[in-house]
């Protein structure tokens, strides 16, 4: 029989607000209630709230404030139960039983496709609870309230979620655009120094491959970040979120069907570093080192000038990053440098040919399909000698 084909085509568009505010759960702040009802005003909106345990610890009044906020809008909002506190940090992504627990709670509380899951926490909690919300009834409405720098300018404003599985970083996950993202800068004030700085690494990453002006601004303010300058951080978060959103909106591949991950400059080694360290090294710390390593490689390939490279190195140093980790040096049982496994993982995650993004001059980028391992060895040696030099300084 001659095959018959019906060519199906479905166009779906998403739009969601990303709001920047302060005091989100103050009863006088209209952002949350207006966000939940912006598609349908004439009903009472049910919501289940999840809070990152470290956020709950740093904001002991938060659960009560959320309760008071919902109570202040009785005809418009309904909190289906007390906020659920979930383990904060990468641990929440390393135990799938936790994701199952979130799904059970959503079903027990009879959350349907019109009701809201509000997730207050770091990128890890948003990824794990976001996955659960995306799976229950094939997708509940999720409102993300990211509470870290990385969460507010990257993880929280994107369209995907995920957890780690069988040793693979983000091995399980879905693409699920949020209903809304509500960035409350006040949350960032309680971040430990280490997490405050993590998003700065992603800012350098994206500026180096996309925006020379923003890179210059970052270099000019590098020393402000370790001093916890709030104005500088607010600008950084806004600009990075804006670039991230623009990228997803305009790059033609929001759900990453292609093999490239253009924003993942410096990430092949960063993901591997995180895994090799058992997540002792945080994502942002790993990204700073990964970006510097790939910048050394780029300079050695002629894709960055020595002066451009020096500015990157100087900016990352002055921002307070540690740029060498012993994990770069570890060997696998076959004697291979274990970090190189990150290239294989990177390729497997995307499928097809290896594709790694590198700068081509600060502010522009290109894709590379082959890494010269001998040159990368030399780049790693240079990274290490720079670290020796740094630690030898008085
Ligand atoms: N889905 C995506 O598109 C995407 C993109 C980038 C990164 N990610 C993921 O995001 C995760 C990293 O996110 P992160 O950098 O936000 O780290 P994180 O979620 O691990 O948070 C860092 C630490 O800070 C705590 N914390 C969060 N907010 C706080 C606050 N306001 N005050 C005090 N403590 C607070 C957390 O509990 C945690 O211990 C990684 O798992 C990464 O894979 C996802
Ligand atoms: Zn990243």
C-alpha cells in the first residue's frame, strides 16, 4: 500500500511576565494577586506554595507572611494549605523520591491545571518542584519566585526544569514555560556570600559571548560584587535576565531541538567539576573556572586577543572567584584527564555532533565541533600556573 502522510503542524506561543519587585509578600504589594488573576479575574485562585528550606530559615516570618497575604485577598486567592518547606540546594535534585513526594502533595491537595504552584527558592528547588509541577496532570501553572542571583537571572526565567539522575546532571527534566516569574530583590540580601557571587559568573559568561558593553560594565564593577553592593547587583540581575529572555525568545530554538546550547560557554567543564566534587563546588563557582579555562583556550586559538583575555581574567579575579580546583587535575582509571569526560557528557546531553560555544572577540560567539585536547591540556596547565601565581602573591 502506498503510504499516506498527514503532515501535522501545531503552532503554540507562550507569553509570561517576568516582574521585578521588592516586598512581594507584603499585603500592600499587588504583584502576586494581579499575576495570578491576569488571565481570569472572576474566580478564586487556588495556590500551593513550596519554600526552599534555607530561604525559610533566613526568613522565619515568610510562611506567616504568605498566609497573611492570601488572607488579605480572600475573594481572589486561596492558599490550599500551609507552605511546604523543601530541602534547599542541589540535594533536592539528587533524590527522585523528593520529586515523587511533591507530586503526591499536589495530587492530595487536588491541584488542577487551573491552579497554581508557587515555588519560592533557589534554582535547584525551582528545577525539582518545577519538574513535579510539569508532570502532574501534564502541567500545572507554575509561578516561580527565584531567591538566588542565578535563579533570578537564569535558572528561574528559562523554560526548563530538571533533576539529576544516575549521576547525570539534569538527566531527567522537561521543557515547561512558567505562568509567571516574580523576582523579589529583597530575597537576595540574605544569600551567603558564595551564592551572592554565583550569578556573577553567569553574567561574565553571557556578556563575553553576547554583549561587550555589559562586559565592560561588569569589569568596572567587579570589585563591588564581593562588597555586596546592592545597586550593582540589581543592575546585573536585570540585565542578565533581559539577555536570557531575549535569547530564548529570538534564537529560534527555545526547546533546544538543535544540538547547540549557545549560552553554555564554559559549561562543559563546569558541569563535570560540579559532579566530580560531589557538588561541593557550586554551579557558579564551577562556571567561573570553566569560563576562564575556555577563555584561555580561545586566546590560544586566536579567538580572543591577549588584552581581551586579560580583562576576563582580571574581572573574574576581582569579583572574588577561585579559579582553580584540584578536580581539573584528576585522572580516571584509564589515565585520561577526568574533566575531559565533560565533553562527552556535553555531547551526549544534546545528541549528535559535539558543539561548544566560544567567544570570537568579546561580545560575539561561534560554535566549535572539535576540541584539540593537547591544546586544552596546555590551557589547563596555564589555568593551574595562574592559580599558583595567585596563591603565591602576598
Ligand atoms: N532550569 C534551568 O534553565 C537552569 C539554568 C541554570 C541553572 N539551573 C540549575 O540551578 C541550580 C543552581 O541554582 P542556584 O544557584 O540558585 O543554587 P541553589 O538553588 O542550590 O541555591 C544555593 C543555596 O542558597 C540557598 N538559598 C536560596 N535562596 C536563598 C536566600 N534568599 N537566602 C539564603 N539562602 C538561600 C539554597 O537553599 C541553597 O542552599 C543548579 O541545579 C542548576 O543546574 C537550572
Ligand atoms: Zn549555568
